[in-house]
């Protein structure tokens, strides 16, 4: 038995004065022999509220088996999840980003209170992954993350569809391009089973980033949800956490600055979600790694967007899995000198050692192309200017139009902006402004997939701009800018825009400007007062604690 296991946190219960504590633990099925084993907490995000998580109870049980078989004493416990896709476009979306903190806090609370020695966390929907990883970072115990896996694509008339097809279908229906029966067919077929949304949206983006960081096993991020490979991921995770305990390897040994750079590299190469910026900043904070927006800009300048994946491409994660998955992509990126191969991983080996055992991407595949990239630099672009002194974020993938200057169409809620789009009140060349929806202002920094998908569905995807202090779903595409900081609720420049002000979005020069003089800004600032929010409960606490989006919307 190693030094690390013999002096485990759970060994406190072997003290003779801990008989009452042991009595309660015995009721869970633990015996004398088990008290000499490391206690491993298995954090499950199982829930019936979303297809992303409805199968995770089975994955947790398989993880428990793997831990038991390799000498651990595992305990499954649950934390919450909410569904971004189900709450999209409703008041419920305000709870999405705050749920990340509930997940992190609850996992930290259980592991800390129960004196467990190691952690395996299993996440499915978007906020599960960063929530699990923030907790893992804070606790700094030997830990492995397991992704619940991606959903299969749906099918309509022989063509692959997904959840974004349903959102865009609303715009097409409203535009008269499809009828009600066709929209209903899309609705019924978009999500055919368990698993997270299939494109390179936020869930698959964050799963890929965590694997690139070394905190999940090779292949875990791309193995689909309802496959034997996913069950094997879970069994192997139980084995891996015991190996980490034996070797004394903790998250801070793995989640280094270089590991975060690897994560950003993979996100850029795959064309990942803008939410990755928000979540990676928060995860870095949990392990005291100095990461900021400049790091994303620096890495994006040298990493091409090489993946033809939805929302701007043709394929979904299951297709990528079939040709070699994220490990195959990482092997290619390492060969091109874009990854730090020396980084430690949850296998107990370095990234380079792991990838040496990986087969290259399947010959003849059309999903990944380094020689003919979709964009020569990373698609996640940091913009600054007099509208975003702390920065803003755009995803410029698959767009022909790189710049727009147009009159501001100002809305203080997403609902009002959506009504204007559906009522054909938005014209080509306009720049839609949605404000007071940031971390504090929403509160909760709601995602904007509903309105952006409707804009695309109505044929305005590259004809109008949209800016917001809120954020976007990983399924969003178009000439849109989010994460504007400072946000409107704290008096940021976006709060001072008036209808008709001329706004410029330029992804080439990375500028976000409004044609207002400093003197006019000053006059408007003196006339501005923050809207009253009259909040109670969790959102009230969140609004008081949450930081700027430019710092990851952290609460500690």
C-alpha cells in the first residue's frame, strides 16, 4: 500500500473514537476490510429533466464497478442539472449559468464533508462539465472526469438533423419556407435518444477541452452516449482514479497553464463554443492558473480551424468518433507542434505517451483537414473597442461577411428582440442590441440560441449583426458578438447605446465600436441609472457575487 493511500483522508474513521461515524458508514454496505480502502466519491449528474443526463445513472454504476474491482470503496452521490436547450428562450434560461456554481459547490460540499480520498465526476449537459471541473480543481484530490457522451443525429428525409435544426425550423416556418407538418417532423426527430447535443456545441466543446487538458481518459469526449465504448470509459475511470491515488497525482499536477493552452488549442481547431472561454477562465481560477482573454487571442492566432463540424459545418461528434475521435485530432495537432506533449494526464502518463498509442485519423475522411482549414486562425475572436473596454467575444466560423456597420436596434430583453425579428421589424444591415442580460443584469447571462437561430432561419444570418452582454449557445452561428464587458447592469457602454447609433463589428481588426464621441458618452453616463431588479432567492445571491464575463463569471 502506498504512502498516499495509507494516509488517506478517510483513514480518520479507523480511529477507535470514530465508532459512531463507522456505524453510519456500515449501513451503506461498508465492512471492516473496506475501511482500509480509499473512499472514492462518484459525482453523478443523473436526471430525467434532459436527454443529456437521463442515462448517467447507469454510467455511475459502471464507474462504481470499476472502482470496486481496483481496490476502492466507492460512493455514488448526485448533483443537479438543468437543460439549456429546454430553457432556451424562456425566463428559465437565467438559471443555466448559475447552475454551474450550484454543481461545483455541491460536489465540493459532499466530498469535503464526507472526507473522501478521490473523485470521479460524470457530466452530460453544458454546465455539468465546468461545474464538475471547478469542484475538482478546488478539492485537488486525485480525480477523473467522465463525459456522458454525445447524442446520435436525428434523421428527416434521410438527412441528419439535431436540436439546432428545430430552432432554425421556427424561423423557416415563420418565414413561410416550411409548413407546420414539416416543423413538427423536425421537432419529433431532432433528439432520438440519450446524450448531449450532437454538434460542436458547448457540451462536446467542453468534453473535448477537458480531454485535451488531460483530465479525462483518451476517447472519453468523443465516444457516443449509448455505446459499449461509453460504458468502458466509466469502468476505466474507476481504475484510473485508483492509479492516481496510488501515484499521488492530483488535478493541480495536471491542470497547468500548458494544459489549459492545450485545451484552448483543441477548442480552436474543432471550432468550439464561445462558452469555452467563460468556462476555461473559471476552471483556471479554481486551480490558481493565470489565464485571461489575451491567452485565447494569442493561441487563436496560430491554430487553424480544421473541423467541418456543426453548427457552421456538416458533421456531428458521432461522425468524428467514427474516424478517430478527439484523440486522432490531438495526435495530428501534436505532430504539427501545436500541443504541449509533456503535460501529465489522468492515465498517469504524459499526453505524448497517450497519443503514441492512438491510431491516426482514418484515411480518406473529410471531417478534419489541416491542409485546407475552414479558417487559417482560430474562430473564437476577442474584440475590443469603445463598446467593450474589457473585451467581447465572437465566433467567426463559416462566415463570408467579416464586418458590418449599421444602425442599432436596441432591446432590453431577448423576448422583445425576438418579437421584432418574428414581426419582420429588423432589416438587412441592422445591428440588434440585447442588453441587461449579462451575469449580473440577467441575472445569469442567458444564452441566445433561440433568437440567433430564428434570425438564421429567416435568412438574415449574414445580413444583420447582433451584440449582447449575454452569451450564446454552442449551436449559435452568424455575425454575433457576446460577453460584452463591462455589462449594462454595471453601467458598461452597451447601457448607453440609443436606437439608431451606428455600430461597427469588425472581426478582421477585432473592433467593436459605436460612433459616439467620448463627450457624448460622458453626458449619457451622467443621465443613466441602473434598473431595479427586485430579486429574491438564488438569483439574488448570484447577482451580488458574480464577476464580469471577462473573468469567467466566477462567484468566489
